[in-house]
């Protein structure tokens, strides 16, 4: 049992100091957590991106997945050829008016939960192009993380994936959604 | 205006003298302007008699607000003779229309679709004159000089 760490009203710290059950279980090799945390932990460490590049940003995306920057360190190295097997769509490049329906179609084909990173200035705001042909990607599909840059360096994209991992780790109700209860 | 005398030393120009309206030889490149209704005759001649077996490209030029407003430009190459020639026709802005070159060069098909898509020039007798670059429901022809750069949708 824990000894009181500071003087004060007896029950002031009891709620956070009382870890006796968890401690006892830990000593016998049992970890307690929530089902949500387990599911989020699994999801955030195995984000599978779709092999999908639209312009020059895709070169940086490929660089991110290769050995120098090595996205495998974050469990996200498995670029999938099919949207059915992907968790993450990286919009790496400009989205044209003609491509926009295709992007949305691919997004709809991805199984939930699914995430989107808008990579670079063109995808986010059409960037240097001020013309009739392009649309910002957030007018087409919902976006989780925007990455600035033209093009962003691979480190920046890795940072975006780390931010996405943080977001996935904090999401609520994952277990209920898995069971179709929410 | 017939083709200039100085072009008669070039066999291609001499062969097309009766079909050409005007022509020039600049920067080592021969350009001949052909009357719009004779372009198929001219293409047939350069392909079958002068050995230009390859049509490199068909493209358009918008000279808005000049009239005739449009040009359709045919770049031809002879692999055999290592020679190139450029043929042009001028078309009015009100109803830009020229006969399709697909009956002579089958490869003209997609080039003409592109020129139609971006300039709105109609190629009569084309087997499938639909948009090739832009979405099928697009309005307007973006490479025209009077088309707003940011488009008409947003």
C-alpha cells in the first residue's frame, strides 16, 4: 500500500494515489487498460497508406517510405495498391476538376476508419496555380492533417503522420464503433 | 498572296505552291499556310507524295481579337528524309470549322479532340469529337483568350 506523499486532508489525494489494484495486478503480470486504448494503439501503429500520388509531392512521399527516412519506423510502410486495404489517403499533389470525382470515389471505397492527409500547398489551396483546372481537396473529401510546403520534405510528412497517430490515439468510442454500437 | 518566290528552292513548298496561301522559312523551319478547304488535299499530298509519314501534332492558336481568329497547326515529320514542315489553316472566330485529318492520318484523332476541347474548333468528319482533357460536362474552352483564367465555375 502507498504511504501518503504529502500532508493535507486525508481524502484529497486518495483518488489519484489509490492505485493499489493496478499495482497489485501489475506485479502479477497483468496490465489494465480500456478497449478503446487497445484498438487505438493498434490502429495508430499500423497506418497503411494508399499508393496514390497526384504530382511532384508524390516523389517526397516515396522518399518518405524508402530507407533514408524509413516510415517503417512508424508502422506505416505498407503502401497498398487498393483502397479496400488502406487506412490513409495521402493527397500528394494537385487535385484537378477531372480528378476530384475520382479522389472522392477512392475515398468512399476505403473502409472505415479512414484518414486523409493533404500534402503540400497544391492539395490544400491549389498552391501556385490560380486557374480553372484545380480544386482544394477539402472541398472534395474531409481532411485530418494539412501539411504545408512546396513540396513538404519527407520529415514534414512523417511529422504529419505522427500528428495523425496522436489524433487516432485520442479518439473516443473506437470499440463501440467496431461493434457497430455507436 | 501566293507563296514567296524565295521558297521555291524548297521542294515541299514548290509541290504545295497551288494549295498554299502564303509561307515562310524562318529559323530553319518551313511554314506553309493552306486554304482551309484544301488542307486535306495538302495533307494527302505531303503524306503520299512527299514522304511525310508522321503527323507530330495538331494544335490550335487563338489570335483574339484578330480575325480570322483561330489557326490550326499541323506539324509533320518525314523520318525517311529527316525533314519537318508546318502547315497552318486560319479559321474565323464565329464558326471555327475544318475538315478532320483522320482520313489521312489516323493519329490525328486525339490531337483534334484536344484542339476541340481546349479551343472549341470543330473538325468535321471526325469519328468521335468529344472532350479528351476536361470533364465531359465542362462549359467553355479554356485556351481561348477570352476565357477567364480562374474559370467560370467558382
